[in-house]
C-alpha cells in the first residue's frame, strides 16, 4: 500500500517517522526538510503530483490551508483513494464533497513545538485518533485507514464532526485560549512574573502553541469556544459559591484517573 503525506510539520513529520519502512511519498515545501529526506532515501517532492498513485493520503497542513489542499487533490487522485486530514476542527473540512474517499480525522496528540525538527515517531503512541468519515466511504475503506493509523500506536474512535468540534473546544481550544489569557493577565504585574513557578509554567504551556494553529482555532471554532467558556464560568462560580470542599475532592479523584502513568488518556 502506497501512503502519501502532504506537509511535514510536527504531525506530518511524526506520521512519516512512525510509518517509516513502508512505501511512503511525502510532499513538503521546506527545502531543508526535502534535502534531509532525500538523503535518507525517502520518496519526497515539493510537487503534489507525487501523490497520484497513493492508496491513502494524509493531509497534514494547517486548518486554513487544508480545504484548498483537499480541493487540489480532486483532479489528481482516483475515486478509490482514501484521503484523511488531521485538523483539530472537523466541520470546516467536512462541508465540502470530493471525488475520492474523504475521512475527516484528528489525532489527539501534539506538543507546544512545531516543524519537522520537532516531530518524533512516538507522538501518537497511546493517543486517541478521531475519525469522521464522509457518506461515500465504505467500511472496507475505513478498515484500511484504521489499520494504517493503528501502526502508529494510536487508538481510533468515531464521532460526528459536530460532536468532535464541541469536545475539542472544551478540552483543547478553550484551554489554549485560557493559557494565553492567563499569560496576558500576568504581564500586567511584574511581581507575578518574578514569582511564577511550576504551576504557572504548566498552566501557560499552551500559550506557546503553534501560532498559526492557535489563530485558526479561535477563528474557525469561535462559537464552540464561547459556549465552552460559559460552562467554564458556571463551574468557577459553582466552586466559589457552593460546597467547594466536596467538589474539589471529587474533581481531584476524577482527574487522577483520567490519565495513565504514561500521561495518556485512559478514559473509555
């Protein structure tokens, strides 16, 4: 099976490294990345036409560029080709139809770093990987894609685009915004910056997220983030005004068992 990967940043690069050894064709516009991969014997190019003969193609570009990349594949891929994106928003990419078999997807893995140099093959180990297949995708097509994804060590789960985007706002996009807002607030008080220790460090890690990705999240998922902030505000007020001791105790227990010893989500 020929696997294509378009764009080799953190996600695309990690996917390439996780699937190394197979028949892979990669597309990158970064000259240094292409030079490095050519030296390693990887079939790579800046020309998207290298993906023509692929059975499965992963489009790993940013949210704002993914729809146009998917459109550009319409004329070069066969109707049997399976194409999956990796955007953190699914409604944006699921609204368009394509002649190939399109599956919206989102690996729940990442770091605050970006670029091919930050990628590593273990990124997806133990991570959830969401799939939102289009209507023209058969179970056989899904099974082929799942088989490839599972080779990275990820666990596949299925959701609708709407379910995914609401959930992503709560556990990814809103936390990123809060992390940035927390950093912005602290900048108004120099003493707070002098005293900032591990708690502040951990809470503001997401403020260092890839800037393009962060802006795309706010731009394209603004409504769901706003709704998530309402829930957050209700939760804060409930803790402040209610029986906070009992709530804090219960929340501590639930948080403790949400992740395993490797830091991976263990909730089923």
